[in-house]
């Protein structure tokens, strides 16, 4: 069998803090093929962002250390690549799109300067060619009057336009894999819809694979082929997006689905998940979700449930996967 | 629900912020809130929704006396609050309390929970004799679902959801009539959001409170609001009963806002077509003439550029500021 396009295997990341060691990412594995969109869904502290920053090797070390596992592009191992080669990989093969465009763009350079600099440095093209490509890119991401916008400074852009500029920069070198970290979370809903459409059409057009990191289940279902649900540093459920939505096999996913308010239904009481996400300095024993889980028994308190393929293509890390109902 | 008397009211409220550029000398005004009139009744939850820059937070700040209106009045029980004496203002401040989005920013990290919850009593000296303060702190903590024995801990020792409970307890300390909640759950994880919404609903019923509930998440607003006002670029464009506004929106902007929420049916199929608005929010320093939504509206005609639509009932049973609202909502051009 040929190597998958992008492989994350048993990735381990820990933060060494004054208060102790936090296993922020604790054995994350998945593969990704061309044109595929995998949503990594999780709440704050689930490790969804840290896993992507680890894959890009842009974590702050210390306190963060990659302590195990493998991240491969085809058969190329990224975690052991020397820094110079890794710089070549970033952007041109694996690119990242950040949540907040205004902190990711340099405020003292114009959009054009930043985009043209990127193209000149990495594509080794003349300034004139770079300007042409930059203009075309801004047009491609739906920015009206792209030639004018090249002269704009980031603060002159609205959130939606700034995020489009970020998308243009992320795909400028035609990466094979795009790691999009909450790409629409800082945007207003009407603008969110525009950026999601743009990302979807870019995937269709360029065949790049995308990891969509999000806390928003509706966004995940809307754009992703598959969803990986993360909780306390692990993937607790993985499978086709619509199946995860309609027939969850992990109690956390099911509880999350129930607790999301629906505009169609006004509930007397929202079905909340009791408690709070765990403090990873002192993680619960056994399954990290057991203190909040309605199905938990003694075994869940003692043993960490392994990821099991409950149906072809459907994985769940729960001893009670069969008993889960939506 | 049956609405009680008008408790709090905005009457033609305008808030403009002057822009002064010291270096280049350019100037202008930001039209943050423009001619907004709305009423909060006794025992009611009024949702205010809209995107960033629509003026919803400025409006809350005006209610909280954190800003003064450029023109128009804020009235409490029929009386203009700008005419209040010092004592009346103090009473108003006691009766109208606020819950913020950012729980880290609104809790002093160097104060214990007891310090935080007794601070209101130090500002309102006559409210409670000092020997009753600690008992009241325990009572407040229990009421918002926290362990009263944790009163001597510091904010960082609590999770985001617990910190919001502390903020709510502080807002309740002086037994207010009104809570102004500015995005109270939007910084919280989904699994915790529902707990806080439930808590706010319980408190509202138990104490007969009235809320102004400012939020951008329409699904959350649906769970708690009795009426909803939709704001766009400083103006109210539609206001009415929550189910009418959120399920049968009549203003094109409300329709776009509702349709932008991706919703899936039980099988995970995305349902309803999304109206993708073109363009961005225009600058509030230079709002479009005529209808402010005309730059992004698929129904816009020349009338919309010439004439500002009044916020009146055009046969849909509730006011909407659109020339082309009919009792049959227009079919939007779906993307």
C-alpha cells in the first residue's frame, strides 16, 4: 500500500511547567489523503491546537516538548528533519492558517510587501512576477480590487478581509496539507460563512488536504469528510463526519451534541455536561472523561480505554461504545 | 409570557464617538449607536444580537452609566437617569448590574473570592452590616453552584465556567433588579456554556430578574430571551418576540444572520441553504446613506439608497426597518 499523504502517529507532547508535567497531546494518530478534510474537534485544553503546532514544529520549547511519535508527509519524517529542511517544508508543503489574522500579519508591512516577500524568498521569482502572483492570489480568495489591497496595511483590513489575506498567504506556495487552526472563530457569522466556503472551494480546486481545527461542531460537519474528537489530549472518537453527528460512539461526543443549543428548539433546561474539562496537571485516572460520564463504571476509573474500531472506519475509545445514544 | 411594566428604556439614544487623529488632524465620528429606542419590561429577557461593531456593547455600556448618550435618554422606571441625584444614581447602580464576557479581565487576580464578593458592600455601605458579609458570601456561592468553603481561594484556581459563576454571584450581591449580560457565555466551552445558561435562567425565575442579554450566538439567545432586538451598524433593524424574530425573520439582515448558522439534521445532512452575504460590514465612521444594509442586501433597490426605512410594523406583526418587508418574508437569493 502506498504511504498516506499525511500521517500523524502516536504523537506525544508534554509541557514541563513549574507545577508539573502536562501531557497536552497523549498519543494522537490519524492519516490524511489528498483532497480530504479532517476536522479535529475539541474544547480548550483538549490538545487540538498543540498537536498541529507540534506537527509544524512551531511549539515554544521549553516549556513544550515533543516526546514521542511520528509526523510524516508521504514517507518523509518531519519530527527529525533538521531545522533548515523543516523551514523549506513549512509553507510550501505543510502550511498553517491561524485564528487571529491581525496578530499573524506583521502590522508594519503592507499586505503586498508580506505576500511578495514570501513569494520572492520561497519561489525565487522576480518582484514583478511575485506581484502578479500576489494579485492573482488575492483575487482568488475573493478580495475585491486586489491590486489596491496590496498597498493596504493590516490594520486597514476588516477581520474577514484580513483572514482572506491569511488564506492567500497559507496557500501561496501550494502546500499539500493545510493545518487550519480555528480559521473562522474570530469572525462574525456572516463572514464565517464566506471564509468556510472559500476553504471548501480551495480544497476542491487544489486537492490539498486540510486539518480543520475547531471547537464548533456545525463548522466541522459542514466542511469535513471525517471528524476526530479530542478530549484531554487524546482522540476519543474518529469517523465519517455525518456518522459522528448522527450516531456518536463516544459518550463525550454524544453529550457535546446534546449540549449545543439548537435555534429551532427552545429548551426549558439545556442538557449540560456536568463538571468541567479536566485539569491536565492532575488528570483523572482511567478514562479522562469518567468523572463527567453517565456510563462510567469501575473499569473506566481504573483503565484507559484503547481506541477500538467499532465499525469499519469508526473508532471509539470507550468501553461502553455500544451503549452510547445520541 | 406576559410582560410587566417598562423597567428600563432607551429613547432615541444616540452615541457618537469622535475620532481625533493627533498626527494627521483628520476627524469624524463613529456612529456606534444611532437613534435606538427599546424597552425592557419587568421580568423579561431582552436579547440584543448583532455582529461586532453593531453597537450592542456600547448600548450595554450606556445602560450601565459607563458612557453618556450623545443625545436621547435612558429611562429607569420612566425617569431619565441623567437627571438622577447622587443618591438616585447610587440606587440605580445597585439595581442594574453587569456580567461580562471576559472572566479573567473582570476578576482581580489578587483578590480572594470573599474580597471580590464583599467589594460591592464596601461601595454600598448601607446595604448590609459588616457582620453579615461572610454569611452572604457563602449564600451567594451556594446559589451559583459553587462550594462556599472555597471562598478564600483566588480566581485562577477556578475554571472558566466557575469564574463566570463568581462574576454572576458578584452581580447578584446587591440584589439587583436588572442584569446586563454582555456575551456571558461566548468565552466558555460548549460543554460549560449550557450550565451557565441554565443558571441564568434559574436565577431569573427565582428572583424575578430582568435581563438584557447581549450575544452574537442566536442559538443561545433562543434558549433564554423573551424578545430579541437585532442591531446592524448602530441601529435596531428588527425587534419582536424571540420565536418570530429567530424562526421567521422578516428583515433581510436577520434572515442572513439566521441562515449563516450551519445546522444539520439528525443524519448530519446540512439543512437549509445558507445566505452568504457579499462584502463586509461598512465602517461605522461612514455608514451608507439610506438603508445601512444596502451595500450587502440582495433586495436593495434605488429606494433603499435614497430613503432610510423606518423601524415600523409593515404587516408582519413586529417592527422591521426594511422597505420590502411583507407579511410573506421575501425569498432570499440563496448561495
